[in-house]
């Protein structure tokens, strides 16, 4: 990714014991101004798809973000279209009983895509259960990602091959894994940036605190990317945190924070691109908060009508990241009818492959649940396995 980020003098490969240089100096601001997020969130493209005037972008001295090139935007846009198609196809497959569960990121695809494409080949992504679109945008074949949501015992894809960790279901554990990976890479002398995704709810976990503190003290090249989609299942953001914004949590640990419109692909690529670049110069870690919204249910087991108003959902529909980027790219001439048709065909191909694979009858053995938990099974697990085996054989008997 081309990046106009100024180099911080003498900052590369920062020694752990060294006092932190003023990273803000390269941007003409103090360290405090550098660590604190801009007062308003960064937004480059408006809800109607027009490029905002500089004074409307939420930027301020040292926190300016030029819009990425048309080529970069178009390449990311392709992932956006495919991501939306994957989300909606998987959601439908769950409703048809073809997949066990699918936490959809419908409406959050710009954040998903930006988190993946800002990274280089050798970098590592640490996703949550909701971040399937990011995993796919990073290059993991969609079918490999989906088998876990079908109910198999394994993740489906090879984390080492793709440099994508497993999709974490226990909240926030992936943040510590990202920090550990960054520390290990440094000890090995490898230049690796780690990006850990987390939800607004996850920021209340103890692991969040530990990960930020450890990463900041050791100045590790880690980007913590919080998707504030306003809900942790039924818990609204107002009950989650009293902080002015989640990006403000960064300064307390000594890392830089920024808040960005999480439905603006251009702004996300600009902010995350700069964070990656500064991490490579030894100026990590970073906390980036994406202001977005979970448009659909938490998962298929959730009924959002019990805890939120349709009117709020409607408000966020107007901020849809896909429609916004389509309008912008069409207005600049970068997205021609031909290119658009080709991208739509690519997305349809992916959806078709998903339907074919998920509609094929797969043999899932519920007893696999107990395999691979411990190398030597505990007596409790052995007893539970025996109980389930007995129940399964009884129900088979009844069906016969
Ligand atoms: C350690 C842990 N505690 C509780 C849960 C149960 N749980 C699953 S999802 C969720 C809400 C998470 O909300 P958020 O971090 O905002 O992510 P989102 O689902 O909105 O993407 C909770 C509490 C869990 N999976 N792991
Ligand atoms: Mg959330």
C-alpha cells in the first residue's frame, strides 16, 4: 500500500529499554497529541458517497489521512462486494438448517475488509467469530472457513499457512495471542505486524487490559482493531463503557488511539494503513476504534427486536458501507459497468460454491466433541462421552 507516512527518525526496531521517542514529532505534534485520538472520528467519504471537504473529515494537525489511491480502493471494494454476498449467503444457509451458526458482519464489511487488506503477506491477523469476511479477504478459501460453522471439531483452515489465527470464540483471548506472536517475532528478528480484532463488548475483558499494557510496555507492532458495533449480544454500548470513546482507552496505556468511521472504507484503509506503516517503523502499538453497527441478529439464536428499535437500525441503513463506496467509485469513473458486472459474477461464484458445499450431506459425529480436548481424557469427559453415546444410540433405536 502506498503510504505518505513520514518516517520517524531513529525509530526503527525500537529497543525495549529505550525511552519512547516522540512519535508525534514527525507530524509536528507533541507525544500527548499523538497518543490521543482526534476529537472527532475520521471520515473521508460521506454517507452519500461524496468525498468530504477537509474541514468535514474530523482530521486535525498530526491526524490527517489522505484518501488511498483509486486502485487500492477498487481492489478493496471487490472484497467488500464478495464479503456482503458471503454474509448474506451464510445467513440464509443457517436459516435453511445447512449451517449450525453464523455471526454475520452484514453492515460491518468495510471494517472487515480494511482489517485484512492493510496487512502485508508476512503479517498476522487475529480474528473473532464475527470476522469471517476479514479472514476471506485475507485469502483463506471461503469453504475452509465455513466448515467450523457447520459444526466440525476443527477450524477448517491452516492458521500458519495463511497467517490468520483461528476465529476466537472466547472473547478477547486473541488479543493476547497477537501480543505473544509479535513478541516472539521480534525475538526471532522477524518483521511482523499483528492485527487483533475485537468487539466493543470484548474491551471489558481483563485480557484487553493485559494485552494493551504488555504491547505498549514492549512497544510491539500490534494493532488492536475494535469494531464498536454498539452491542454485545443484548448489552448496548451505553452499558458497556463510560469512556468518551473506546479509542481513548489507548492513551492510558501509552499507545496511540484513533477513531474512524467504520462504514467508510476509504477512511479505514487510510487510518489502518498508517498504523501498519508506523508499526513497521517501531512506533506501535495502536488502538483503532471503528464506529459501526451490527445490522442483523447477534447469531441465529438471538432476537434483537427484544432489545432495540427498528428506527435505530434504519438510521444505520443509510450509512451502509457498500452503497457508499459504490456511489463514490462510480462518481470517479473507477467503477465502470463492466468492472461492476465482473465483481458481481465473482461474488455469485463464491456464493454458489458455498451453497453447493453446505447443501451436500455431511456426516458429522457429535462424539467428536470430546476428541482432541486433552491428550489424556479426564474421567469426567469420559463419563460425559459415554452418556452422549448412550443417548445417541437410544435415539437411533427409536428412529429405526
Ligand atoms: C470469555 C467470554 N465471555 C463471555 C462470552 C459470551 N459471549 C459471546 S459473544 C458475547 C458478546 C460480545 O460482544 P462484542 O465483543 O461487542 O462482539 P460482537 O458480537 O458485537 O461482534 C458474549 C458476552 C464468551 N464467548 N467469552
Ligand atoms: Mg459488539
